[in-house]
C-alpha cells in the first residue's frame, strides 16, 4: 500500500485517437510480436527475448503500485455491503423492530441489488471519465452512505441508504475488470482480477473477526451502530487517496519511467493494433455487436447462477451458523475461517486458469465443489458435517464467480465490446441476488433447505453452462482458423491480438 501511495497522480488528458483507426506503430511492437504462436494459443505475453525483461519489469511495477490500492478498495466495498449480516445478529433487527418473518431484513438486501442493477451502465463510465475522478466519486459516495447507516433510526431510513449504497458501488466494482484491461494482457489480467476480487471473501473473513471484536463488548452505543461506523469511516478517508494516486492509464502513471511507458505503449499496440489513449470514446457499433453476441448472454446467465449463492452466503452465513447451536459471538468468529480458505483458492484458480487457458473447465470444477457443499448443508444433521459443507460452499462459489469476470474480458474483440460485455454481464447477472436474498426466510430455519437446494441447483446449472460455452468457443476458434488460417501464419496488417482479426482467438 505504501508503494501505491508514493506514486501516480493523473495529468491532463492528451488528444484521443479513435479506437477503430489503426496507425503505424514503433519498432518496439515488432520485437513484441516476433514469436510464432501455436494454434489457439491465447497467451499474449510472448514478447521477444529483449523485451521479456522490460515487460516483466513493467508488470512488476504495475502490480506493486496498483494491486494494494485496488485490493483495499474492493475489500472496503465488499465489507460495506455485506456487514449488514453481522449487524443483524448484533441487534439491528431488534432495534429497528424488523418483522419476525424476516421480510424486512430480506428487503434491505434486495433493495441494494435493485439499485445495483439499475446503475449497471455505470461500468461504461470507466471508458469515458478519467479513472481517478470516477473512482474517487464512487468511493466517497458509498463511504458516506455506509457510515450513515450507523445513524438510522427506522427500517425505511435503512432502505433508502441501502439503495444509494448499491448505486455508488455499481459504479466501482463491475468496471474494474474493464479498467485492468488497459494495463494487462489477456494472459495476465485473470490473476489480477483474482487478486482484487479475492478481497471479497477476505473482507467477509475480516468482517466476521471485526464483528466478533466489536459485538463482544458492552458499549453504551449499540454494537451494530458501532460496527457500521468503524467499517464505514476508512472508506471516506481513502477516497482522497484515490483522487491523488489512482492512475488513469499506463501513459499517465507517475510511477513508470520513460522506458516503462514505451514498453506499455508497445504492449497496448500489441493488444489493439495501434497507439492511442484508450479512454474517452465509445464505438456504438461495437455496443450493438456485443448486444447481439450470444456468448455474452451465456456468461451473464452463469453470473446470475453464481450470484444466487454469492449474494446470500455472506449475509446469511452468520445466522446459519448461529442456528447450528453456536452462540451469536461464536457464530461471528466461526464464519471467518471458510472465507480465508476461499481467498487462497481464488488466487490459485485464477492463476492456473491464466496459465492453462482453461477457464471453462476451472469454473465447472469449482461449481461442482460448491454444489456438494450446499447439498451437505441441506441433507445432513451433524453440526460438524454441516460446518464442513460451509467450507465446500465458500471455496466453490467465490472462485467460480470470480473466474467468470476475466473470461468475459478475455473474449471481447475491442475495448468498447469489453465495456459492453461487462455491462451485460452485470445487468443480467446481478438479478441473481434478487432471488438469492429471498430464499432464506426466517421461517425456514434452522436448516434453510429451500435456500440450500436452490443454491446447489444453480451451481450445477453454472457448471453445465461453463462446459457448453467452452464447446461453443472451440467451434468458433475453428471457424476463425478456417477464415484466417492458424494464428501467426498470415500477416495481421497491424491488427492487435486482442481485437477482432486474424490474431484473435477465444480463451477456452
């Protein structure tokens, strides 16, 4: 984090070169492209021997200066949205006089995702507005709202705050994979998305431990209010850091020297086929193409299926463990370890999928693991077996949904398509929480069989969709081979390997 704070204030925007008009590039590009590729090889970091060192140096600098800040921001985002589950068992439901059937609490969860869906188009703002401006606006917005939750005195007031919390968070998290594609190549971006979004399960682990510490005290201030206050204030403070130290693009990153920026430009040319500043313009024809692409809707349905579990697990898990027979305090603590294991699995699977190019198989296996966990929770009575099921569920669902994000980014043929693909993914996929937050009615406790079987079914469906999409991508790669020949066999005429053309192939 200290390295991130020592760098990157953004400068004024340069003239924007339209994204669809390629131009002649410098000599650095030739050395990046001088290695032949094998059929369907989607690894994009095959630079020449001279440039491997400079590329490694650049990627290391990007990681060192960007990942800590982005990781911290995503962790705060996830913490501020999901800590309502810990607040509920810390007295929120009693103080605000929630209905005994659990309906009031369920609506607090649902209203967040209603606004999240409505404002999904905010993902395209990363293409239009400089990143440091847009990100700081979103961070400050949700930080203020998250903190104000500590002062609410009614259910209706909390409903309004949850709606605005969803609006601001919709502008940040969904656009991060798109933002990262400006800095990293296709075979690099998956792990970085994994590193950042792994903050989700880690923050839930942290939320459980923090909630345990806060709610175990006997403050005259309600424990749930203190929880919202302690976890919301850091987000407000870090918004200033984002404004001054968040890089808009490699060309504007102050932590990169002249040679690093030359390498970054060459990598950008390798991606899109020309040298330009890629923020500031949307190609509307590409949005139309993305809207007509069946693959975007398959990944969106996968995201929907995963989100049924992903949205409900952190907000209901403390209650589920509590009703296994553990005290409220112990339930807060016991909800933390499964998330820490899930954090490790996220990093491992995104790295493996990047290296092997087999993201569909990875998602399928993880979906099956998660489904097994929910089946154990639905069918067994032993507390130890059910708690084991919690581990299977968390190490399946979190890595599965996170691996979908780079798959969408990898398989779009332009920057605008990437932004549109992310928007479609979230517009449909974020409807999953509307179902997921309503399948654990209080009257169904302590085993919550409806919720467990529903989540298991959608995870099995997700695994099927992953294999179906992979099969479709294999067929489309064969069609591209027939049209252009094998990758590297024909002159690409300056067209990049991450845009539609002779060198573009889908990641499986």
